[in-house]
């Protein structure tokens, strides 16, 4: 029993503080799925894969979510409608649409057609005055004119490159009724680059290493983060090409002896001929070094170094009548398993974006206090002091008497 009592006492008196990080979610206006941008502070406090992140409503119910990343490069298609000059139809013969071409050169048209379950043949001709027409393409086939998710379908037809001011699309209606061509135009495609999340730098120390002919930048972050992109702005000189190594330093102590080891994360070249933006992939780091090889050149005068990471989102269904809290920081938690994993494609389309706010780090468990034994009570301490004083006084009086008698 004494042994177990000692164990319990040790646990009670040495119970460590547990910390968690919390955040609130912005209020929503309707019940729907939302893309919740993960705060850098929450991402820093979480496991690498966000496996310990949980969302709770005001009743402490766990809200399912999915982790979603936005592609950094996405192809966006935009339809540009042409002015429709005329639209005619001759029963059991043909129907035609004439549009004005605003392009200098063109080799494709996009047709927006009301849903139809027919197959059509069409001819395309061109003109500069709408009087004399010249053939461009004959007996082209239109099929698959049905979209199950919309009342119309878009289809693109290609033809030889031309520069006519007017284009005529003539559809053969001898076997079936005409199709309803709603719009004619072109589809322009462009690549959009997603916005990155910038990581704040706490300190940057520049150290010159003349013997090694290098310049070292020691970067310290406000909190552990994953780096995914670096961007440099170099002020001087105008022409340069320098080899760069990005690394961390790991310190290990064995038998009282500390050894420092470089762990290289990435190598690249800073050059006046490039944008000096580099994609990298690091684990969570709090500080790291950027080492620039100068050789026999003057050192680079770097105006700024920016750090970025790709934004992460949580996809979750939220209610406007609820308040939600995000909790993370428990390294022992496993990643949750939600049914939403089977419906990712249905969730991520058209969802609105909201943010995390009021990020706080707090203690989740109070440190238990061991029950004080009798000799730790204040009254017992005062009793000991009084008894000790009386004892000292007794011996002092006795000693004085003995000296007097002698």
C-alpha cells in the first residue's frame, strides 16, 4: 500500500499542463457547405496532416469535415458571345444563324443549344458583306446535344482558320425538326494561379562568411510552419547568378557532447534572368538557413525574402443558428473518419469561403494539487515553532542556572 501511495502522490504532484489551440468560425448566413480557410496559427499547432483538428458546435457535437487544397494552377474557360445578326428557318429544309465575327482570325465556334436528342449535319460559310458567301466547312456532325444537369448544352466546332467578318451556320433539317441555337461565340481559356498564404518572419540575421565566400541568412519564424515557396527580391547587382542552399541545423547530444548536423531541404540558383521564386517542400520548421555562394563577387543586396505555403481548407456543413469552435493540439489523436469522404466531388463545387477567427492557445487541464499531510498544515508548522521555542528557552534557563551555581 505504501508503494501505491507513493506512485499516486508522484502522479498528482508531477501532472503536466496540456495545451490546445482553439479558433472560432465566422458566422454563416445559410445552411450549406462552406470552405473554411485554415489559419496559419491553427496549422502550426496541428499535426502535419491536420489529423488532430476537430470542429464542435455549441452543444459540443463533432462536425464532420474534409480537408481540401486548391490547385495552384487552374484552367478557366470563359464564353464570349458574338452578336447574332439573323436567325432563320425553312421548314423541312434548313435553319441558319449568322453572327458577326469580332476576331481578326478564327478557327472555332462554340454553340449553346437547347437540349435535344437528335444528330444534325451543318455547313459553315463566311462573308465580308453578307451578300457573297464562301464555303468554309461542309457536312460537320453535331451530336450529344443533351446535358442532364442543365437545359442547354455547349459544343465547340472547329474549322479552317479564316478572317471573314460574318459567319453563317446552316443546319440540315430535312429529316428532323430544327434545333434551338441560343448563342454563338468562342470559349477563351486561361490559367489562373491560386493565391498563396504568406508566412510571417520573426527575425532575419545576415552573417558574412568571408573564408567560405558565402553569405548566410538565418530565418526565424514566429511559429513552426511548412514552407512550400520562397520568393527573393534582389536589389543589387543588376547581373548575378548564385548557387543557394536552404537547410536546417539539427543538434544532437550524446554523452554530454553536442553535435550539429546540416539537413539540406533544397538547392537552387538565384539569377537576374529569372523570377527568383522557388517551390520547395519542408516539414514543420521554426528556423532555417539560406546560404548564398558568392565566390569572388560582391554579396547580393537582398531587398526581401518572402515565404509562402499553399492554403488549406476544411469543407463542412454549417448552420447559421450555431457557433462553431475549432480545436487542435492533441498529438495523440488519430485522423477522423467521416462519411463525407465519399461525397467530396459534390461538396467542393460552389461552396462559399469563410475564415477562422479569435485563435487562442489555452491550458486544457488544471494541475491537480496533492492533498497536504498533517506535517504540511500551517497550524502544525506553528506548533513546531512554539515547541521549539519553549525547548530552547528551557535549555537556556537550565544552562544559566548551572553557570550561576558554579
